[in-house]
């Protein structure tokens, strides 16, 4: 991902296709794309810049550097607003000039098809020797721990946790912290994409038990939904309930 944004953008033929990830393939490598909002560019760009700062500053202070990305996606994206195709976070890092300073890179996603696509992109870059993509169930702390332990030990780890919702439980973050021990964590909290839209209904709606379970795991705390201030949202005539709806 070059510093000039225009240098890595590719226009797809039909902007309407950007609303559907299934049939849309990259003009660069022919592999499927993930549809995202244009706001994602800022995240990718700042991660790219920070990665360069991190690697150049830390390369001589540790025995080695690892990069870990959770919720990696397929590696390439398309903006739904403009149909511009860009590198996602994974490919931006893999093609960074400073990636040579990384000893190992581990990308995880909970979707097998997404992981298969990213693996093909890693192979196209001929980086299979030190970068790999794996399927991970983020609620399976034992499986997550095993994947993290496969990384070279004694290194400093840069970890990006980049979910599109509040589906990464706090227990998974603790596993990352306790297993890697030496880690710089960057965590996306998708509050407006998920909680901002659904949290109030999870409090007030009797049919949102699964959503309440997800948010409780995200917070690692069941008390949020039992707090008196939040329980009052369930009463139909309260001001809080009217705001929630």
C-alpha cells in the first residue's frame, strides 16, 4: 500500500456490483473482494503507517518481530460507494517495505472460504514461507492459544484485532495477552456498526437473547443487562425506553 492513495486504487467496471461481494472479483488477481465502506481506507492507511513506525523502531530491540491479524478478511476490498478496489489490511502489511523485518505473520478468520482466498493471495506474493492464514473460532480459547503458540517465541508481536461487530469476546483478548505476553495490540471496537444499532433492542427486546449473550461475552460481564439503569429500558413508558426504540 503506497503512501499515495491513488496508486493502489483500481476501478471496477460496475459500481452497483460493489454492493454484492459474491460475484465481484479483483481486477488484479481475479479473486473475490470484500465490500466495505470508504471509511475503511483511513483504518488501512493508518495501520500501514504505524506498521512502518513499529518495525523500524523495534527491529533492533527484540530478537524478532511477529505480525498477527484476527478477522483478517480476504485481503482485498472494494468500496461500496465508489467501486474502487484497494488492498485490505492483510495485503497492505504483506506488501509493506518493512515486512522484510517480520519473522512470521499469522492471519486468522472464522470463515473457511475467506481464509482460502487469503491463502491464495499469500501464495501469489510468494510469502508462504513466513505468512499463513488459518481458520479460528474466536470463542474457542484453546484453539486460539494453540495457533498463537505456533509463532516464534521471544518476539515482540504486533496484533491487529479487527472485527466488524462485537463478536470477539474479551476472553479471546485475554488469551492473546497471556499467550504472546510481549504484544502491541490494536483493537477495532465496532460500536456504531453493531452496538449502536442493536444494543438497545438487545436490552428491550425479549427475542434478542443471542445478542445479549454476544455482548455479555464481549464485555465478559453479565451485569450490564441486569443493571437497574438498563433494566428500566424494558419498561415501555420510560424515557430511556423511548430513546432506545
